[in-house]
């Protein structure tokens, strides 16, 4: 519980975990630009938009749940005496 109450749940950290998902469409888009293929550019653009929507929705949901869990753990730890906290 102590680890949950002090964990880093910042939006920046959550968003940085999503960067790996955008690497593949970015490579496809770069290839599409280099070869002049509008199909590759279109696929990359649609994939990036879908990943962005999915990432924002899941990050928001996970952040909301993490904030609640962090608050619960902090309150429980505040009510425990120091001897009970070690158990």
C-alpha cells in the first residue's frame, strides 16, 4: 500500500508509455513520404489517429483508477499505527 500511495501517476509518464505504439505508423508515414505513396501515408495517418484515440481513452481511464487507488492507500496508511504498517 505504501508503494501505491507514493507512486508516480503523472499524465506525462503515462503518455510516454504510449510512444512505442506510434513508432510503427511513423515509419510507414516516412516511407510513404519518401516513395510518394499516398496509400502508405493514408494508412499511417489513420493508424496514428486510431492509436491516439485509443491511447487517450485508456490513459484517462487508468489514471482515474490509479488516483482513486492512491487516495485509498494513503488514507488507510494514515489510519494505521507504525507497527501495523509493517505487516
